[in-house]
C-alpha cells in the first residue's frame, strides 16, 4: 500500500494524465467524511455546501505553492491518514473563521486611571467606554447576555451552550446572531461603534 500511495503522489507531482481525476475520485469520500465529522463534533449541522467548501479547500491546498503539501507527504505513512490530517486542519480553520470576534473595544477592560499626565484623558475615555459597554450588556435580555458570555468569554461551542441553557443545538446559531445584533445596536446607539 505504501508503494501505491507513493506512486499516486509521484504521478500527481509529475502531472500524469488522469492522475488528478483518479486521485480526487478515490479520496473525495474520505475528505468529505472527515470534514463532516469535525463539524458534527462541534455541535453543528453541516450543510452539504459547508462540507463541500472544506473538501474543495483541501484539494486546492494540495495544488498551491507548486504542490508543496504533496511534496511534504511522507511515504512512511498512509496517504489516507495524511489527507485526514489536512482535512481536519482545514475544517478547524473554517470553524475559526465562522466564529466572529465580539465587536467590543479592545480597551474595555483597562480600568487604571493615572493620577496625572496626558494619559488621564485617554484612561477616562477607556473607563467611560467600558461602562457604556457594560451598560449595553446589562440592558440585553438575560439569555442574550448568557449566550454572548458563554461563546466569547467562556469559549463554549454550540453544543455546550445548548446543554447549559436548555436549547436545541440548531437554535444556538440563530440566538447568538440575534444577541450580536442587539449588542451591536446598543453599542451604536451609545456611540461606542459605528
């Protein structure tokens, strides 16, 4: 099997006719299955398009930079194992992209106000911003506050949030989106963000 895997990679590197099509046909199911398992393990219900995007990304990665990842393949290991690792990496990268960062000011937790000097005004502005953000959070419905806190500050995934708040996993994304919109509107109204 190792010799067959090595020959497959060599044919891809040399651009042998039909090698790429045969490779994709042989390993597409493996790549799609790995991508789907990663998304499911994070409590998501992946659509076919989500999984296909990740799979396509894996095959594109293999061709990028003069097929650098194919050149890195170590024939001491199975090609299927190498592709599974690449797919899991791509799926986790996709998940990180989906998890948008909170649109809160970077300075919101800086409380210190110097006793004197030019930094006094900036520190007071930071404290005022923090207080405004805190007030906006407190004005949200309790469930919105909890979802935002658990997702952004406790780094919980959808499944953990669903379990702790008694929600269906597939409703967490919509609830998080609504909470973000409400928080964004409150911050805009308060003049903290545009």
